[in-house]
């Protein structure tokens, strides 16, 4: 089983826009994975999903990545994945500047 580096939550396999990914059940951090890791994690997740406690998501709980804010020029932003349309659509990655709070989405 894989655990989130940011919050220690359990990672659930899913299909993302860039291929196979693991998504944290707690803070929605997303990790790229190798195909072999996915099989192992998928097997475990089916049994553990019901027992997972969803933690409150706050600003400091979000993972931070190195990306340039086009508003203030700061180079660190929180990020998360969010479903923008139907469940068939891939999730979109959003960023929020840790300095000025500017929020934007990543376009493919
Ligand atoms: Zn997490
Ligand atoms: Zn900014």
C-alpha cells in the first residue's frame, strides 16, 4: 500500500490526464506511478476504502509545487485536482499562489 508524502493518507489508483496516477483520499495529492505499483495498490484499496477517514482539507494541507505565479512572480503554489465537468472528463489541476492567493488552472 502507498501513502501520501504530504499527509500520510492512503493513495487510491485512478486514471489521470497523464496516464495512471495515485490520488490521496485525504488531501487529493496526485502521484505518478509505475504499472506494477498500480496493481498492488488497486488490490489493497478495494478492501480499505470503506475505513478511510476523510480529513478536513485546509490551505496548509495542500501539497506545494514549484510553479511561477503570473500575477506576483512567486515560485511556489498549492495545487489540487478537481473534476470540472462530468465524471468522464479528466480532472483538471488547479494552482493557488502561496504568496498572493492567485488561483489558476492548468491547461493541457
Ligand atoms: Zn495526502
Ligand atoms: Zn502570486
